[in-house]
C-alpha cells in the first residue's frame, strides 16, 4: 500500500538526518560526542523504512484513548531523548581558536634538551639526566602547500596519558582535540621580514601543558615575538620530542605529584596573602620547594640552549 501523500515528507526527514550525519563524518570526522546522534539517526531511518514498506491505509476506526496517550508519552520521551543526546556535542564541541591579531603567519617547533650536569631526581636510574621540553612559536613564512596543524596531534595517545595523569577521566575524553585546527604551521621557516625578533620565555606552571596556552602563544608570535614555552619533566603530563614521539610523564613522579596535591588548595594560589601563604606552603612541602629550584635551573639551561639555536648554524640564525 502506498503511503499517504501528506506523510511522504515526514517519512523523508530521517533520511535527510542520516545524510547530514554522513556529511559530518566525512567533512569533520567522527567523534565520541556524536555517537548517540549517529545511533539515533540510524535507528529512525531503519524504523521509518520499515513503516513505509509495511504501511497500510489508515483505518476508519476512531483512535482509542489508549493509543492517543501512548503517542503523547512517546512524543514527550522522544523530545527528552533528543535533548539528552544533543548535550555532549553542545557541551564539548569542536571549538574554533581565535584568529591571531598580528600581521605574521605563525610557526611552531619542538625542541628537547638534556642537561647532563644534572641527574634526574625522580628516577633511580643514575644514567637518567634532567630533561627539558620546549615548544616554540615564532613569526613564520609559509607556502601554499602548508596546512595548520591540529590542536592535538596523536590525540588518542595523549588522551591515554592525560587519563592516567589526572585520574578518572575516560581515555577518549580529549580525542576530539585532533579535530580542532590551530593557526600555526609545524616547522615552518622563520620570517625574514625583520632582522631580529624579541624573545619571551613562558612557563606553563604546575601540572600544565604549553599547548593549553595556544591562543596566547600564537597571538604573540603573530605580532612578532618568538616565544619559548618550557615544560618541566616533573610538572608536565607529556612532551613531544622534535621527531614527533611523545614522552609520557615519569611514573615515579606521579606519586610525588599526588603527595604535593594533598596540601595544595585555592587558599594558597588566590588570596591576598598569597606570598606569605606560599612561603609557609613551601616550608611545609619541601618537594614543591625543590621543584621551584629545578624550574630555575631548567630555565637557565634552556636559555643557554636557545643561544645555541640562535647561533649562525642554529634554526634562528641570529634573529632571536
């Protein structure tokens, strides 16, 4: 039996919904926030296809109150279900980073230093030395073939590390960061517009990542600054080596971080008596105090290495 003409367009809506879902997967890529919507679209399409295939002419018998109540409850339930499955992509979207305000294109590169004069204090291996990771943002020259990099390359691997580091988060929670596009280009050539560029040293702070400050870093670089964001091995979940491999946070230090967080709190970081409280906090927590000393040594060593990069044979060839 053919479906009544007035219902044809209604029956086509699930097909349109499924087509939109397929376009989203092809253009943007699939992500876990959308999985409930994918399942819902396929279910509606299959259900509608079945109804269209076996549809019959409406009966002349009046609809019972029971059927009417069932339809009302079903409609309300359907609306509530739509609200629920729409929440994940609305709350955790593939966000867009602001366009940098400066006139320069932006490049980024990863550097990795080992200070062989300082043993790594968090591991028992006597051959393990202090490691410092650096991500650099700088004014760049790009070609027509260059493409901006993702906010998180290798997002699955990084998500697993973050899950272990912060604890409790699903390993896939940040996987959609691979779909977020930045406004900088990996290993792009340094801009030749100026003879030299001012240099800034950025410290991401405790339990952070240089990439968490991407908006600020790329904006500074677009305005003519070279920014070196330093990652300390005892306060960073992971860092990326120049060859693209990812070094995870040392497991021996995870226990140390848990101990440090026991006495950490907002009263230490955000009150008017911050300096006094911080001093008392460091006195009671020697692990944190030692970390600050290592940070100073890391920054000092990194600056020495940056001078090498700025030499005639280095990447910045005297422009920093």
